[in-house]
């Protein structure tokens, strides 16, 4: 049975705005909308930057940790993957909590938790369980717990996008979190390399933890779940956000997983994102080490060149969101989102394949960077489609999709190390290119026009009568 409750929608705007439960009085109406929604999007970008600062710091410090504790490549692969495993396993619970209790509250709590755990990475070799489990397992446990803490971040960020961005701008809205991935990834290698060279690798983890705690305070004070709750949003801005939205009711209560999992679109999203996660996690884990050991860059050069894929992401993710929304207006929601994914993933696969066989180190890095950027060009359509399919349970569906993506990511550093050791780095990158093609092919199953909320509502009404 599907236990849902139907909430009356935010009324048909702009003619009749209603105050939702828990909302604050709107700021006085003016002829010009306020810009609070874009401030919220900027904070989502900063949130995403923070998650990638705390995610990538180990891949930069990993070279020193591997040297200090004589870890093999495969041991480092398991340590890298520990974060991804915790992150993947708790995506769905994180999304469920956001849909039930509000994304603002859940994100405030989780930012504090993972920031404290990030700082604890510096003392991982001295934690109590090290005497029984060993140093490598101690690192792995801490990284697993950081992954658990960060798991709620993107599903709930997408819920914020769903509530704050208008119907026709979901691709653009979803791109803000992906811009943060690019910006955070671009800043992390040079920042962590610089801190490590001056104060050692442990200091980099203390610094990341402190930055996270400061951001948690800003997030708590400046963000709300919905624009109706924000004291600085005026009526004109709220009308702009809600214009064009369908008047279908919002649902609350238990997530109707059985109906959700019966949708081919949901399976296409999750399987496609599983394949999306595999190639992108090469950049999150092995890329810096690949630059230094395989392509011959110095540590400093590796820090700067390691930023290249993330600069490409910061540029191409918003372009992907714009392209996706434009394609939707031109050829419809189903074909528009599909074309955006196919352009991004097809181009990404081709560039990764060419780069793996390039003998010129700088050329290979540029091609790989563009391949990573185009992966996130396509990813904006994945996240936008989670909102298209269900506004009521956006965080839950986003958590399901991102869990699949991160299980693909969890396999990535392990299989990359295995393939590179047995067959060479060229074959490891070729494998990533093939998986990228598969990500696009799964979008044959996705129809972003097929509203799950309408199905949930119709079933709830039938059961009520």
C-alpha cells in the first residue's frame, strides 16, 4: 500500500498566492522581484565546493600518506573507495530525511558531522581501533564515516533547487551544485598541495574541517527550505518562482517506492548514473597520482594540472544546464533531456579514449579535462529529470540515483588500479570511455515528461474513494 497525504499546492500563481504551513509573511510586494533565489543557488554552489574539498583532499594528500605508511596502490584504492561506499549506502536515507524533515535542517546537521570527521583524518593512525585493525583500516573507517556524513548533500541540494527554481530553469538550477564540484575540484589540488608543502598533510585536514564548521553556521542562518519561509523574499519573486508550475498537489508521507521502481524512467536514470559515476571518480581519486607517476609531472605541476578537469566542469556544467533547458523548449522535455545527455556523454567518451592513447602529456591532460567536464555537462540533465519526474519526492529519487552513481564510483578506483596494474593505464582509461557510452545509452529508457507525482496522486485518490 502507498501511504501518502495530499497537500494543497501552492496556489495558481500569480493570481492567488497562499501561505504554506510554517512559512513566514512575505516581504512587501514591489515592482521588481528580489534576488534571494540566486543567493540560495550561490550557497548551494559553496556547499558543493565544500563537499569536494573534503572529498578530494585525500587524493592530493594520498601520495604522502602512501609514502609514510608504505601502502600499495591497491590498499590506497580501498581507502579511496571507503568514502564512496559510505557515501553511496546512505544516499537514500539522506534523501528520505530531507523529504520528511526539510533539507535545510538535515544539511546543517550533516555539514557539522562530516567537517568534524574530516579533521579526524589527521589523527586516523592514532585512533583507538588502530591497534586492532591497523593504520590502513583506520583511514578507511574515517573516510567511510565522512562519506556517510556527506551522503545527504546532493539529494537535499536538489530538493532546494526544486523548491527555489522555477519550472523552466531546472537544468540551470541543477547546474549550480555541479559548478561547485568544478570550482571545489579546481581549488582543492593547489590549496591542499600548498598547505601540505608548508605544514604537512595533517594540517590540510584540520583546515578543511574548520572551513566546514564556519560554513555550517552561514548555511543555518541564510537558507530556508522554501522561498515562502524566507523573510527577504517578496511577493514578486515568489510569483516568478512559482509561475508556470502545474497545479498538481504536493504529496507527503511514506515514499511510494514500489510505484517509483516500476517506472522505466527511474531505472534508466539509476543505471545511467551508475555508469556516469565510474569515469568521473577516476578524476576524484587517481588523477593526481596518474599525472605525477604516469605522465611525469612534478607534485606542484600535478597540483595545478589536477585542477584542469574541474575548471572544465565549472565551465561546462552551466552550459549543460542551459543547453538542456533550451532543448526542452525546442523539442520537448523527453527528447530535450535525452539529447543533452547524449551530446555530453558521447563527446566525453570520445575525448577520454583519444587521451588515453596520446603520447603528449599536456595534450592528454587537456583532453581528459574536457572529457570530465562534458560528463558533468550531461549530469545536469540527470538531476533536472529527478525534479521533472517528482517534485514531492525529489530528494528521495535523487538519493536513489546518486546512490547508483556512487556505487559505480566505488568500483572505479578499485578496478582502475587492477586494470592499470595488469594491463596498463591506457586500458584503464579505455574502460572508463566504454562505461561512459553505456551511461548515455540507458537514457533510451528515460521519459522526463512522465510525471510520477501524477501517478502517485491518482492512486491515492482511488484508494481514498
